[in-house]
C-alpha cells in the first residue's frame, strides 16, 4: 500500500509500480481471508483452533494482536507464504550474505507484523484512495493467497485508470 501511494503521489520519481501480493483494502481483505481460512481449520484444526474460529469475527481481527495471531495460524496451516517462516530462517542462517542479526530482524518483523503502521494500514482502501495511477502498473498476485486476496487486487486493477500516456494496461 505504501509503494502504491508513493508512486501515485510522486510519479516523477518512479518509472512504474509493481505490486506483489498487493494489499488493497484491509477490512475487506481480512473478511475474505477469514472466509477462506475457515475450511482449512475445519478440515484439520485442533479444538483450540476450532474454538478460535467460532469466536472470531472480521471486526475482531481489525485489532492488531488478533490480526497477527490469525497470520501466524495461517502460516501454520500453509495458507500464508509457500515457505514457512521457520524455513526462511534456516535458509537465512545458511546464506553467507546474512548474519544472525539479520535473522533476528526477520523474526522480529514477522512477529511484530505491521505494528506501528497498523492504524494507518487498517484504514486504507486503494480503490477509493487511488483511482488513478500516473505510472505504468503491474500487479502480481497468487490465486490461492489467503493473506492478500487476489480478487481485491483484480478489482483495483480493473477500476484504476493508468494515466501514463502509453495505453491503459495489459493482463
């Protein structure tokens, strides 16, 4: 969301915008994530996770700590990134270009989530906020990504006007 806003507000500083796993609308994204996550929990969840599912609402997940908890559960069920955080940590430790300090920063960032940016992030709606993108735009989204639902990225992509002069867009 930050990158899209930067490119839209200062187009002279950017040759284009590429969004990967583009978050578009936090509230709608959380509702879609919970809707899609529910069958994974019902199919393979333990009693605690099933209770969590029964007690959780999209509105409750707008609280940062509840959102982070859901993202951690999503990772455990394989609905987050295709590589679990622990596996990324192992890869990082083995890579000569990274240090243990880098591992600490990765884990700290993964556990903290969006932290101080959460109030701003949860209020964002790029469909309403950025109807025009003044630079070429490419969005890359996974069809099965539960964290950043592809439908929202597609909706924004279909509605946004790219005003860079070279035509509208390609899919």
